């Protein structure tokens, strides 16, 4: 967990192999003394403008006794105690100190959801942005679905319509709990609430977890019969060019350097994800005077990544060859490259052509080299780039030349047939690589790389309404007085 006071941005990263681990880890991290003292110290809690009634009954903030409402330090201590009590409950669960295991787990989950929701709403009231990162290892779909459902429930708790806590308004089945909170006046012209902060999914099956979340978000729990008619829109998306640009810009700003479009394209094309981009740039030294990052520095940064963080979805032999070329001080012959990468020459020949087609790797008289300047006196500062970046080539043309290189010579004619899976993508107004992936499964990493080099959009994005279906009145109907 960390807190950036300049940006008023809090980040909490937790590992999740089970629903219980996710929500308990999140709640106890948020309630830890170190996090609260950095993000929500007593003076920050005292400065929250919301009246106590709003915090307690509208936002449903827990642990807010009359004494705590008047004393930020006492409130901070109450939150810490709540986290410690939750930790004690998990200790008892581990040592089987309970009467009914199922009921005890339900009690822990409810307590953890309450604590996490309380602190997230406090952060929002204090105008602090919160990012929750969930690190998920390789898990089967049934386990991912269970985690996704708990994340969806927590997302409903950690969202709002105005200042009103969404869960209590829409999903709370206990009538005595609903009786203690006022109901919002829903604006028919604007019946949509918002999530608080954002959630980042990370890991080898992050995309699959995201798909499961899409299924659970719209109906995380049954809506109670007297629920007000509003919903919360949550967008589920994969990182795209803007995310890579933001990560590169922020990381380089810490080094007193400026990003360039070429740097973003290269980092996106050759690294696994946004996290890998940040890890690579972390290796660069800081500068006394502000300047633009050099291409040889991008090469140096990429060379610091482990093989499994290079070149998304590529065969291991290809990632190893890319890393060997990034680190090489001189061009390497085929046998030298195979030896440096620890792969067979046969495997190298099978995979290297795609990178040559994209001009990421160049085959010159003295061997293979990466199309980036070396960080030495001889090439430092040179403008050596893959052709798609130099000539600003259209992504359809780059992919066409790539596929032409990857297919057998006798099948090249398929690219001119609009009814063929290999030719269809090149006859429409927008490039759709799915038919190519189906016909040429081994082309997937090269296609992703080509789109990144050309800055083409790749993100999957879907907006999901959490809550009841909302019928909005159109502007024309509203102007005419039609309901």
C-alpha cells in the first residue's frame, strides 16, 4: 500500500486466491496504522466536510461513535481496532476456534466488507482517489468466478449515488438496516451513480477474471423490492494506449525525463503489460536537468526485464531471443544468437521472421540486431527505430506485410480474397485481427506487437449497470413533456 500526497492518490495491492483472502486483505490493509497515518491521519479525518449524519446514515460509515465523530484521533484508533479484530477472527478461523465454520466465515466476510467500504467512503469524502489492485495467480474458472462475485459485491458497497452508499440502497435485504438510512431523491434525468476509485486486475488470468466480473457486476445480489430506481455504471476495460502513455509519463517524470510517442510504442510492443513498463523504466537513473528520454535508454530498460515480461504471449524461445538482442553489444550471427538466448537454431528460424517483418529485428551482413541504438558511445543518442514508427505506417498495411511473411508462399493469394479469413480483415474499414488469429494461431504475439507499434486501439471495454434497469427519458421527450 502507498499514498501519494501530491496527487492525493492511494494504492492498495492485495493477493487473492479465495474470496475471503481478497476482502480481508483489502480491509486490513486499509485499516493498517501505516496506511491510515499516511492517507487519513486525524487532522484529515477532522477536515471532512460531510456532517456526521451524512457519514453515518447516508455513506453508512461504521465505527463512527459520537466520541469518534468529534475526535479524529479516536476515530482513527477505532478503525485500527476494527482491523485488528478482523485479523483476530481470521486467526481463530485458521486455528478452528469457532462453533460453526460456515457462519463464522459469513461473519468475517460481512465484517471485512463493512470495514473496507467504510474506509473507501472516507477516502472519497476526503477527496482521495483510491486504486485497488488485485493480484490473482493461475486459478481454474470456478475459483475465479467466486472471487469475481465477491469483488462485484465489494464494488457495489464501494460505490455511490450522490453520497448515498449503493449497497444499502439497492441490495440490503435486512429491513431494520434500511430503516435507519434516508432514501435519495433520484433525478430521472441522471439516475446513474459512480464507483469510488478503480480496481486493477493483475496476473496470468486477469482477463478471465475480468470476464467473470462482467457477469457478476450487473446482479451481484438480489435487489430488494423497495429499492430506489438508480444504477451505478462500472466500466470493465483492458489497458490500452492511454494507460501505457500515463504509466510511461509518470515513471519518467520521477527520473526528470519526458516521454515520447516512440518510447510508449516500443515499451507497449515489447513488454508484457503496463506493470512491466513501469518495472523497466524503474531501472533508469534520474537526471539533474529535465530532458527527453533517449531510445538507447528504452533499449536498456527493456533489457532489464525478465524473459517472461517481454513480448506478450510469445513462445519462450522468441522472448529469449529478443532479450539477448536487447543486451547484445554487437550484431549476432544465427548461431551466436541461439547460444546467447539458450534456444535451438531451429526454434530461432521458426520464430524470428515475424520480428524481421515488423522491423523490430534486422538481419544485416554481420548478423541480427535489434532496431534500437545501443547504450554505448558509438550509438547513444541515434534515432534508430523500427520502420512502422519512422514512417507512421497504417496498421492494416503493417499487418498485411506481416501476414504475408508468416504464410507459406503458395497461400499468399488468400490475402486477396475477401471471403478468406486471411484476406477478410484487409477489405473492411476497420482492421479485425480475430480471423487471422483463427487461421494463424502462431501469429498472435506479432499481431499484438504490430498494433502497439502503430498505436492502434486494442482495449476491450464494456460498461455495466449495477442495479435495476433504468429507463431514461430522451431529451426530445423531456422537452415535449412526455413521460
